């Protein structure tokens, strides 16, 4: 599959309407439940998934990613490429053409100036825009004419589809937000709750963290859509009861993000009112191995701090044989079956998709090998000499502190892995930390995932969109969190390999999908074969919809509600 | 309860020992109380001696027998990762009973102490009641997060991972739940200290400590006993919610409250996961309540000998 | 009594200021972060900018004084303006207390959530008191009768089974199996006809009952214990000896003297009506004040949590004062002066 054909196919796709010719608003009300309620409709002020998805019904980008991960034009007429001249040969500019005749929901025309304004709004230094990374590397953005938007990059950009692409960076209306730029952004409550958009619906009432009422946008570009006259978007509660309200009581039509025990989900689905749908993108649940010494006896400038000269290495885990043994003792297949069922797949890669980037070189990890792990630990000099079931070396016990956030599935994974590691003579102390602390960036807290005051820790990470360049750059040496960076940085494992850093630099300069895929796979394999992380499960986005709702194409690359204009009632 | 009666004990013993004989006779005649003692005793024995008979490791994950129905090997069935529910309920009971009773004792002792002082001494009333208002107003969750931040690592190194956390949990529950008892006791004491028998005791020059222990405490015993019953239930449930903040016991350490919480989604699939821990909590609270009832009646001289 | 009440009210002001400072310090110390809930795809530099835009880099004392000014001066002024339509000073640039997560005024959020909180949590408290007091009285009067034993058993279940479980059980029985009641509360429902009134009643039944069960259990136990203490007092014998009707003795004399602990419990309970019921609101998605508070805590929305807890503190101080005044009415021997 080449990028060009992908793009063309995507463009063609949108022209074929899956729904039968219907009348706008003919299907009455659509009830959606998100167990985390959106707090605003402005995704630039809150980057949470729930806010991004809710606002995707109202405001739209130039292009977005379809359920198969292809780029499809939304407000743009087509996707610019080097072949059609939309992207310059030196990869420094991209020129988008808007569809002619587009109207905002208040009836005024959409122009390229709105796109430029969005860029200015999000890059204002005092605005605190949550999506500003989408606008990185842009030298200027200009409206050539009413329908032409030209973006110039500071350096050649092999993958230029970031700004104003995908539901995280949609276009907002200039005349509505003109006075809300910079420090004034948070004061514009009315605008942030009721943005004027181009999407199939518009807000009639927004109750923060509770419920959103929407109605069909009278100025939507397709006169036959959306099929629903109104949407009730309810939030709050927990995933389990959200699933129940769709699958068992039938009060709602669509429920989002149902991470609950697979057997419970299967039982609910058996009631026959609705079905569970899954889409896979790039989320991987993995164990991070600490390459630095987290000994509590060390001071704050030493404990879990990466040193450029390679000192302060982890006393146990810096030996690759130990890391490999820990990985061999784990059975990702059983973990997936217990924790995720059909909504997850066992994986051996930290970069599981899009398909073209997925490596197959590490698949041996899927098979558990307890005996092999024991032999490896023996070889590494870890022997149980005092017969207490725990191996020692030089008077030090092979004992690890294993932390993660509080979450029913994660605690089950902890128990399972503790048992397996126990079988190979590794003692494990478990700790779980409230998610709001664990994922918080408070440099004063000892319990954040960045500080990593533990030997191993487990969580899920992913990247948005389809291009892994920024994601794979997470593991370069100087991205290790440390006091001098206020403990910020994505290289949580503190793994460091100059060869990898060189590959990351090469990646950012390489154009052409195949060459890029080759580099990405090599980087993935380098991480996996050094056991810097132990990948466990490739997690899918899981939702449920009522049997009476048709047109749902669940999408983990973009907003799940990306094609809500096509949703309709089964008659 | 022990704290409340302890105050009256030395006084009574110094006079004639047969008083406690009377109390014991009266207590034994109380059928509800004896049933309570029997049930509570059974729970304690089952929880502490049961693991000697049913020797399955509560943490062993039997991956081939997940969500299993009750059988000889697993009398209460297994959960969704193949842990034996019977063994978990027993192991959880050891922790929950210890936490429940210890935390309740702290909260009752603190509440009764502050309540009596505030009610009896007018000078202390204002300050102590404003302190109570403060504790009532503090948002519990952020408070707990701060406590973990400040004390977890210190306690962990001083008492080990489990001992340190036990101490932390018990103290945290105790110091965040004494306010209701304190306000109730104070309200009662305010009324009691104006009654004739207290005035009479004062007029013959009885010392204040003696008035409090001999005249006031026995008369506020019933609301304290009710608070104690509710306190045990509260502590057992609160412990389970603490574990979601990372303050509770490590995730491989079962307690009744956590078993109930983890099992609730499996209500229709493996009902044993909620029935057994739920039943254990209810029976514990019920039996403690009946013991409290019997104790109250036995200590009330107007009922005794009736 | 009046002088006592006035003095207490005056003392409340420094007390509340001290409480507000301690709460603020506590929230500031707590290791949570408003960007913790964002996806990990948002890089740390961007998070740092978000925190800066929220004013988190200002010194602690400045943030506290700013909040104090916003809450005690700007918000009341704004409220007066809204009621009267006047313009006082520079109302355009007057900063209100703004929530970090929603970027909207905290007071508006609270007002938006009052109706469902008062309906569900308030109603459940009324139901609880109405059930609990008679049950407590009868249980004590007929101690160890069948009525008493059943009452004891049910109330033990009531407070030993947590609401997260009773709520779920109710949903499984009444929504899934029987299909009688909705499992999700619709806050947009407008009551303007008989049908919508019935819909409102139907959606209120389960959350109200779950909460009422838990509260009634507690109140009835205190009521019973206190009645038992009083039934054996000398004044009861005297009243009976004087030939008073049994009903008068029990309901007028014993009940009145037994109310002190019950009044305390209820006075402690009324502020919690405003505080909402976190778990029950979550289960049935009532999304009242309790849900607002827990979402605020989880997303480290300090202005929201600070404002909510402070209003809560005011109510606690106020209702404890009311309880103290009621003691004096119930038992005239209690004197404060």
C-alpha cells in the first residue's frame, strides 16, 4: 500500500454515502453515553479524549483519519500531495484548497482566514493551547485567497498532515473567537461551550461535565444529512453501567470506551439489544523497565536519575539477561484473554500499527518460557542459595517494586505477573497509585510515572494520527526525565543508545512511506530486542451500539464520532 | 466499647466485686447479646483458623479454573483470574476485622474524649467545636493524598510495607471519623451536666474527673455504642475506598470491602464474589450491634435486676 | 440565647477564614495535576504551558488572596448585578472564580447542579427522617419485639452494605430484569405535564431510595438508643403516675428529651445534602454537586474544589450552630450564657 493510493482511496470513499437516501432529521433523537463527561466543547482548551470527541460533532478539520487509518478530506477539497502539487517538492510548504460553498452553522461562509486564525489562536503564548504540538515547525500560515490556505514549514516536513488535520486540531470560526485569544481564552465561556462549526450538529445546551444537547446543523453541506434531528450526549458514571444502558436496558444508542472484564461484556451482549465494536490503532499496554537506580537511600539528585556517563545504572535490571528472563516468564496471550478478550491482541511490539510499520521480528515473545527464563537467570549469576524461593547474587535479593495506576485490569495483570515472576524466583512488591497522581506532573510527588521511583511500571501509551515519527523519538537519550528538566520527558525507561538517537534523526529527514516504515521498524526492533520495555497487549478502542443504530464505523485513529453524519436508524 | 467501659471499671472494682458479676449475669440473660457473641466468635474463628483447614493460597491464580462455580476444591467458587473466593474471604476477614475494630476504637475514643471535654468544660467548648467544624469541612480525598505524600515512605521504612500501611489506614480512618461521635456526646453531656444527680455530686465536692467517669460517661454509653457499631461498618467500607487512592493495602492483599467492590460487576456471573464478603460484613456489624445492645442493658442499673 | 447566637456568628468569621486557608493549603500540597487526565500524546512542554496559563506558577499566597477576593467580593457583586440589573464599578473586567477544567465560572456550575441535588439528595433525607424517627420510637417502645428485631436487621443491612452495591443491585433488578425504572437520570427533563412529572418520579425512585436506606438506618439506631435511655427515667414514671395518657408521655416527654443525638445527626447530615452523594450520583448519573466535586478532585480543578468545600464549610458551621440552639429549646436546662 502506498500513501498516494491510500489517499486516493480515502477521497473516493467519502463520495460513496453508505446510508440510503434519507431526509435530514428523519430519525429523531440519538442518545450517546460517554462515562467521562466533556468539560468543554473547545478541544484547544482541554486536550482530553472526551472533549475532542464531543466537539468533533460540531467543529471539523481540513482532513481526518478514517476507520482504516487513511487520510480523508473533510473541509478540504482533496488531500495535497507532492504528486498533485499540493506539497512542494522541497517538502517545505503544503497548500490546502477548501471545498467551495461551505457555511458555518450561523450561515456565514467558511474561509481560509478561519484556518489562519485557528493557528494564531492555538500558538498564542499565553493561551495554554493543549494542541499546540500540532502546529510545531510552522513558519507561517497564510490565506492566499478565500479558499486557499498555505502552510510554510521551518524545515522540510516529510509528513505535513498535522496542523488542522484530525479531530484534535479542527478549524474554529474567526468572528466568534476573535476576542478570545491568549489570556482571554478561558473567559469566553459562551464561545467555548457553544462553538459555531461546520459539522453535522450544533449545540443547543451545554452542561459542563453532565450533558450536551445538540440539533442537526441547518447549514450542513450535505442536505440529506444528518439522519438524526437531535443528539443527547450524556456523561458521567462508570464504563460498566454505560455498557449496561446500551446492551441491557436499551436506554442509550451508543456507549464509548468500555474497558470492562471481557466475560461481563460478553454476558451483556448476549441480551441481544446491541453489539460491541472494536477498532485497533496504536495503544499498547507495556511494562517499562527502569535503567537507573531507584534506591530510596539515594538523594533526590541520584534516585532514578539518568546520568550522561552511564553511571547510576540499575543494580539488577541493567543486565539484559534479567530483562529478557522477566519478559520470557510473561504470557501475553493469557493476559490478553483475561484482561481484554476480543478487545485486545497480544503483541511483541511497542509500535503495533499502522500495519506497514508493524514488525514481525519479535513475535517469539508470545510464547511463555519459564524454564528458559530460569536458565537465563542462573547464567546471569542469580541463584537461590538460601532456599527461600527468591534468587540472590552478592547478598542481594532479586526483588522488584512493580507500580501502576489504579485500575481493575491493571491490578489483575500485576497479580498474574507477580505469580509468573515468582515461579522464576523473582520476588515482586506491588503498588498501585491513583491515576490522577500517577499521570500527574507534580514534581513534588514521588509517585508520578515520570519520576519512576520503582523498578518496573506499567501503563498504556500511544500516538495520535498515523505517523510514528514523534512517538519513536520518545526514547532518545536526552528525553529522560530528570531534576534539570523538572522531571519532564518521554523517555520514561531512561534507556539510552546513540545508534537509536542517530536513527531518530534520520527518521525526521526521510521522505517516502516505505523508507520511513523501514526506519520505524528498525527502531522498534532495537527497543524490543534490548528489552527496554515489555509490551503486553495491543489495546483496541471498544464501544457498543444498539442494534437499531446503523452506519457506525468505529475508528481508533480519529474521533469515534467521525462519521456521525452517516449514522441512522434501522427501519 | 472497651474504651467506654474502662472509665467506670476501676471505681466499681474498688467497691465490691459482685457488681461485675451482676453485669455478666444480666449480659448472659440477654439472648440477642449471646447470639451476637456466638456469631462474632464464629467469624473470628473461621477467619483466623479457617485457613488451617482450607489451605488454598488466597493469592494463587489457578488459570485453568477461572469463574468456576462452587466445588469441593473451591467451596465458594473462584474469581475471574482463578483465585479461590473462600480463601480470599478468610484472608480478607483478618485484615478487615483488625482494621474495623482498631479504627473504630480510635474514632470512638477520640470522639468521646473530645465530646465530653467540650460538653463539660465551657472554656474548651468553643475551640474544640471549631476544630470539629474544621475536620468536618476538610475534603477527605485531597487530605488522604497529602497524608500519603507525607507519611507513606517514612512508615514503610519504619514498620515494613504491611505494618506501616496498616497503621496508616487505621489512623487515617480514625482521625477522619470521630466528629459525629464528638458532637453527639457533647450534646448529651450539655444536657446531663445540668441534671440533678450531677449537680448533687458537684455540691458535695466530687472531683471533676470522678464526675466525668462515674456520672457522665455511663450515661452517654448508648449513643457511643451505636456509633461504635456504625463505626466498624464504616471502617471496613472506607478501607476499600482507600485502596483506590493508592493508600490502601497493596493490590494483592484482599479485604472484605475490596472483594465486594471488585466483585460487584460480576454480580450476575459469579454471585459468590459479592454474597460472601457482603454477608461477612453484615454479620459482623449485626453481631457487634447485638453485643452492644446487651452491654448497654447490662450496664444500666435500672434495667439490671428487672 | 440571642446574644449567644450573635456571638457565635461573629466567631464564625475568623473560623471560616482559617478553614478556607487550611483547605487551600491542603489542595495546594496534594500531589495532583490538572493535566494528569490528558492523553499521553500531549507532550510535557505543552503541559507546562497549560499549567502556566492556569496561573499555577504564581506564589501560593497570591493565589489564595486572589481566590478570596474573587469569592468574597467579585462573586457577591456579580450576583447583586444579576438580580438587580445594576452595574457596579468595572463589571466587565471583574474576574469571577473560574474552574480550570471547564473554563467557566464555578458559581454558575454549582447553580446548574442545584436542582437535581436538592431533588434527589434532599428528598432522600426527608424520606429517611420520616421513616427513621417512627421506626426508632416504636423499636424502643416495644424493645425486642418482632418489629424491633426486623427493624434492627434491616438497618444493619442498610449501613453495612455500601451504596455502590445497593445501587447496582437496584439497577439489575428494576432496570435490567423488570425494566420498570430508568437506570440513568435525565437532568434535561423539564417537568411541565403529568407525564413528565411521572417520568421525574420514576427516575428519582432508585437514587432516593438507595440514599434514604443508608441514612434512615443510622438515624433510627440513634433514635432507638436515645429513647431507650429516656423511657426508664424517673420523670417518665412520675408522668405516668400522674395519670397522663401513654401517648402523651411517650410522644411529648420522652420523644422530646430523646431528640438531642438525633438533632445532632440530622444537623450534620443537612450540609451533606448540599455536598451531594458522590457514589449514588455516579451510579445513577444524577450529576449533582457530589459528582461535580469528585470530577473536580480527580482533575485537580483547585478553584472548583476550593469553592465547593468552602461553601460546604459555611453550611457545616451554620447547621452546627442551629443544632446548638435547638438543644436549648429541647432541653431548657442547657444554658450557654
